C-alpha cells in the first residue's frame, strides 16, 4: 500500500513540550499514519490522548514494540540524563529496522549513552536536536507549530544509516523545520554558547536578586525588560540540571569566557574607562542588531 | 484663566525616547497647554515638530527661558552625564519658580550635579526616574503610551518644594504612570540590581559570543530565546556608558554578588552537584514565576 505519509508510525517517548509538539505537528499535517505516546505516568497518557496530542498512549514500550518495523520512528524526548535508560529499553524491545532519533540538547552524552548500551553506535540511531523550546513544559504546552521556521540540527556519525537519516530529515521538514547537519563536538560547543550559557546566567541572575541582594521588595521595581531578560529562568529545573551536567565541559568553557569578559567590563566600570565601555557596548549592540536582522531575513525567506 | 491642564508648559530638554514619549503622551491626553522641545541638532528639532512630538523646538534654552514661570515644568531627558551641563544652562536662564525634574536612571549623580551647580539643592528640583524604556532610542521611537501602567520613582529630598513635587506627580499620573517615592540611595541600589546589572550582563554575553568564542557562525544557531534574552544589548551605548559610570558603586556591588553566585553555579556544574543545581534552578524558577504573576496582577489592577 502506498501513501503520502512521510513516516509510518511515530512513537514519542516522553510526552512533554518537545515530544508532544512533534506528535501533534505531524498529526496536524497528516504526515504520519499514527502517533503513539509513552509516558511514565498514567495521568500524562490520559491527558495526551484527551488533548489529541497522540492517538494512543502506554506506560511501557514493551506493550507496542511488536507493532514496529521499518518506516516507523521512535523519538526519544526524555530529560537528557534519562536517555541511557530509555536506550536500554529500546535495545531490549525494538527491532533494528526501526528508526531512532532524539531531541536532547546535548549530543555527546547521547552518543556516549548509545555506546554504553549498544556496544557500538547502531545504524538506526540519528542523533538530533530541534532548536526550539519555551519556558513552558509538559504535555499541556504541546504546540503543533513549535518547529515552524526553526532549525533542527542532526549530528549523524559514520555508522548512521542513510535511510534512517533521510527519514528523520523528512520528518522534521514535514513540521516546517530547517534541517542542518554538524559534528557532535561543534553542536555541543555552539549550544553551550548560545543556549546553555544564557540559561545558566538567567538562573543565576534571578537567584542573585532573590537571595543575595537583601531587598525583599526588589522585584517590585523590575520592569518589562527584566521579565523578558529572565524568561528562560522559568524553564524546567530538571531538564536544565541534566543539560548542564551532560554538557559540563563545553558549558564550563563558555562560562569561563563569559566571566572573563564580565570581569573586563567590571574593570572598565571601576576605572571609569569610557573608551572601553563605549567600544564594548557598541560592538555588542552591532553584533546583536546584525543577529536580529539575520533572524528576520530567515523568517521572511521561509514564507 | 482656569483650565483643566495638569501643567502649563512642558519643556523637554533632549527629545529622544524618554523625553519625546512624555511630550507626546501629555499632548495626546490634553494634559498640558504646550510642549516645547530643546535639542542639540536642528535635524532633531525639525523632526520632532514634523512628527507632532512637540509644538515648537529650539537649539537653546535661552531662546524660550523668558516665557517660563510658575506652573511650567522643565524635564531633563539628556544622557545621565550630560545632566550637570544642562543644570548649568538652567541655572543661568530659568526662574526658580519653574519646576525642574529629570528622567535619569541614576539619582545620586543628579543630586551631586545639582549641588555642584546650585551650591545647595534647589526647592524647584524633583529628581525622578520613569521605569520604562525600550532598546529603541531617538525621537522616532517616541510613544505616547510608553508610561501607561509603568512606575515612576521620585526621590525628593528635604529641600524639595511641596508644590513642585505635587506638580511632577500629577504630570506622570496624567500619562498613566504609577508614582512611587523612595530615597536616592535605595533607588540607585534597586536599579543597579534590576536594570543596570542585567544590561551589563547582556552586553557582556553578546560580546563574549561575538568576540571570544571563536566561531564566526555562532549566531546562526541561536534561537528566539536568545533574541529575547539579548534584546537589551541593543540599547543605546552612550546612555549605558553614562549609567554605568554614574552608578559605579552600586553597579559594582551588584556585579560582585552576581559573579559570586555564578561562580557557585560553575562549581556546582564542575562537581556535578545535582542537589545544588536542582535547588538553585528551582529557587530561581519560583522567584521568577512569582515575579511574573505579580506583574500580571499589577497590570490587571490598573485596568
């Protein structure tokens, strides 16, 4: 039987923002035959089905493993440090013909987990990372258009199967994403700088104000700019705990570069070095303005 | 002649975002008889009149000083470190009956400037600071509703005249702002933590990525969250140079508390101290969620 489905069945392990948004995005676009969810709690299963995010939901992969074969995709969307245990379940139950991919924000730790579980990297595994998210989490936050005009980075390795890679690329394109490819190492460095470092800073800034400044009314005087600046500090603590640990080396490198830069700024303020302050602020403004123009162009070229 | 005007004439020195928004906000609400702008460049004068931001505009305060008396307000909206020179012009030309106020983000430096210029703090001076802004600047960015539902902090001192204080309060209320009062010291500490520190961090983060990371494509992989997080790094460099210098002591204190907090986070990541990371991220998320609920309540109670 032929069909216009991009993939056959999608199994989402972990029905939160990332997994739920892919599930409902593919359903909305008629891009897969059926979406099956796997969650740790019956509540989440019931809610995901009731919301129409998935067609069916189960507590265990074992219950549906026998249904899956070539053309089906398992998407691992659990917190980064839970990927290894999930891969053990998969190895035990799922056929090597099924395509595996994931949405973890750190790719080195997924590769290590797969090596630990499979002994070598299986052809069926396509490590991936959708660069999209929200400070919201959970199945209620699932959004079929979350990936529209967003980038997905795949980090295939030498052993990755061509068919599996093609299937995962098509799946992400079907929900409106642009698919890029890079090495595991470059991915983890780039994400440490553009995402993990900003989250570390945002959490630390809010904690400084809440704990260290010693003024219980401090937030009363913060304005809308502060709300935007600290939005990412409302992100899920467990998810970010996992990411910081999993990408420890790259995050520490990025943090050290930032702390050095901030210490130079501190010195510039202390010595009232106008030239340094004006140069640095102007350089940063130019870089940030250029970045937003690039984002705007990307969005208009996608339309 | 009686009228329903809240103030008589408003003179705005510096017709940028802050001054222009007050001017056009009062005009839109019929809250003052006439708005006069003073700018350093003829271009700005012409543009401000053409845009309807002010009724008339001049290059020098001397040209209109003779018109001003009791009931009129001069609003100083120049970069923080230019306030002292502006106060010298005012002292030379403007009657002590005219109310003076300002919008500088640092109040200690305005008080010092006024003491240097007047010898003592004049009764006519009401130091103030509207907690509103944008990464945009200049007269084109003037917005009559900028202050709607925003806070304005006044920092009157012992010598401040009651009538002048009342007039400035009414002026800000007329454009929809909530007026609060606090000491100069508390203002400068609170703003260092909630505004000046976040701007220092945002500039430094963008500069770290642009200069220090060593990947010319780094911004290509940053997503919408990064755009929001760094929005304030597009703010006016001269304005922020002045603020960092003028509030040097409080900014350094806040920076040091933040750097200490960030170093503790760095240690937590390096030692994979899960308890520390989860506690800190959860504490920060809770504080930030509480803050946004408070902002939402404020906005609904204003409606």
